[in-house]
C-alpha cells in the first residue's frame, strides 16, 4: 500500500511539475517576444487601479516579469533549486489567483495579458487556469523533494545562469527590433481590408424599434407597422435591440487622417481621411509610424528621410503617421527641418502596428508587405532599384520564417543545456562514482 501511494504521489508531482514548467515557460517566452506589448498591458493595469504615476515602471516591469516567469518555469521543468523555486511559484500563484478573481469580477481590463497576443483569454478563463496552477503549485510545494532533477549540484548553477542569460538576451533582442514572432493583426502578410470586415451573416445583428406613446403607455413598433397615420400616437424615441453580438472585425481601429498645412506650415487648414486611399493603393505605400514625436528616437531618423526621398523618386506614397497633437507636429517639423507628409491616427493602434518608435511599414493594396524597426530600416545604399526588383518589396513566407526562427530559438536554448547534461553525466557523475569506489576500497583495506 505504501509503495502504491508513493507511486501516485510521484505521478502527481511529475504531472504538476510539467504543467507548471510548460505554462510558466510559455508565459514568460511570449512576454519576452513582445516586451513593449506587455508594458502596454501593465500600463492598462496601472490606469485601471488609478496608478498612472507608476507608468514609468511598465517597461522594466515587463522585462522583469518575462525573465522571472521563464526562469521559474525552466527551473521547475529541469528540477533546479526545487525547494526555493516551489516556494516562489506557490507565492506567485496565491497572489495571481486572488488578483485574477478580482479582475474576473470587476473586469477593469479586457483581458489579463498573461499570454500576450499569442493567446488571448478572458479574465474568467484566466482565473480557472490559475486554479489549476495553484493546485499544482501546492503539490510541488509539499513534495518538492520528489521533483526529478536533470542536473547534479556541480552543474546546477551553470544551468540556472544560462537560463537567465538566454531569456535576457532574447528579451533584449525583441526590445531593439520588432518581435521575432508577430502575433498581432498587423503582421506581415495581413490583408487589412479583409481584416476590417466580417463575413456576411456573421457580424453584429440589431433590430431597430420605434417607441410611441398613447394615453401614457409606451409601445414598440417596427419600421413596417408604426402608426404613422394615427395622430393619437406620439413618437418617443428609437431604440436598437441587439439580436446577436456576432463576430467583431480583427482590425477595427485603422484610420488615417492627412493634415493639410498652409503654405508656411504654421497651421493646419484641414484634415482628410485617406484610410481607403491608403488601403486601395495598387502601388507601394510607406507608413512611418511614430505614436509620439516628442518621445521618438532620432538615432536612425536620417534613414526615414532617405526612404521618403526614395519614395518620391519612384512615385510611392510616404506618410508619417503619429498620434501627436498638431502643435507638436509643427514644432517638431520646424526644429528638425523635416517636411514629411504628416497624418494622425489613434495612438494605441500605432503602438499595435509596430512596437518601435519610430518604425516603418510597407503596404500594397492594403496588404502588409514588410515592416521594420528603426534600427533595421533599409539604408540608402541598398535602395538602388524599384521595390519590385528588391527583396524588400516581396512578400515573405511568414509561416516558414516563423518555423525556422522557432527551431533556431529552441536549438539555442536546449543545446547548451544538453551539453551541460552530457558534461554532468560523463564527467561529474564519473568523478562521483570514482570517489565512491575509492572510499569502498579504503574501507576494504582497513578491514
């Protein structure tokens, strides 16, 4: 009976270890893929709890969260520092389960953001997920000594150190460039006009009713049977009843307004909605994206100027799209002596399109052909031909690229750990075995 109980406990511990390890690794990894996206979600939390004064901590908090989550998951999966890691995970899950219960009840943010844009789940789904993880964390906390470990004490610290180095460098890479894996609706290959619409019959369905009153009693009518010939009925209001919520378009906030300045560029005369013009252009369209001109990095600004000149030479449209107020736009333009064709758009949408500030996106017929963070915008010396003759203007097979990148990331993570495991097995365990053999021989000599 005792052995059977031990086997059951061991199975429960191993299942819990794997569930916790994989979940924490995945959660930390997708946050590391998109550190700015996680930072924006943290800002949403600060706003929901009236802590906007702490927004300056959002990016550092994003990086810390992704690194710590990934490291805890990897340590749990490989059995590193079992006692301390199981304690830490239990504390995290107790806190997160309570927090997500509050979020599920009050619903201050649309989704928790626990898996970034890779997997969006509701607040209640997050809470139920955390209940499972909490149960698993209690099991590994109580029976932490039964967690299998992959490494001996000689290589514990090397494996632990490498895990932090790996996830730290990966996060830094995605901080400098656009995310290696793009889970957003504006990824390369996205057909924006298609994503802005819902298939016929699958969208929101509403019914319009006309409310009339007679002798103090209100009654609803349709547009077909309202009492238009009976003057005893008095019109009160028109209501819209939702029959079916239906599907929402994946992209519902893409809108661009072009600013028309006076001849001196000292004031804006009018604004023109050019959204459809941009999305239907059969030629290439460059959009320089900068949510805030004041906070924009100007390290590679000259490259954007080169792109604008290149666009003019080849009859491509180039627009600088920002969420900055018009007075800031005019001030920035004057200070930098740059006369871009400026447009305004929603700041949140611009932050979703590309994480870099500034960044560059290339469209053709509303399809995202390419996109670049400021650090890897094509330099002037590479823009020697029309885009049809350059790789920059060709559609990329994003699925094949993502598969290749995922394999490269997995190899970069697991190969050094496997090397450590081999070193552990062949060298340190051999030394331990030899030491035991020597002790046994010494005991035999003494006898």
